[in-house]
C-alpha cells in the first residue's frame, strides 16, 4: 500500500487520469470536498476545473464582512 503522508513524490497520475476521464465523459467541474484535497492538488500539480469549497467560503465571508465585492 502506498501512503501519501510525508511523501512529496507521491504519484498523482491516477487522480489526474480520473479527472481527465470524467471530463471527457461530460463532467464540468470537480468539488474538492475534503480539506486535504486542495493541498494535494497543489502539491502534486493536479489540473482540471477544480472547486475548493473552503476558498469559496472564505471569499463569501470576506464579501459578507464588507471586505470585497466579488
């Protein structure tokens, strides 16, 4: 079994290939619904139309607090 914890050379090819396959089948975006996924995506250079829900919440909180307009 391969563990990713502490493994900065982890092979993210399977995840990247899944995103490509699902995109070709018509998926338009992928929600990174686990707090670790945005970190892994950045660390392992995964590409795609990826949505980080934590970032969406932060942006909404800033706007709600009057600190931005988008």
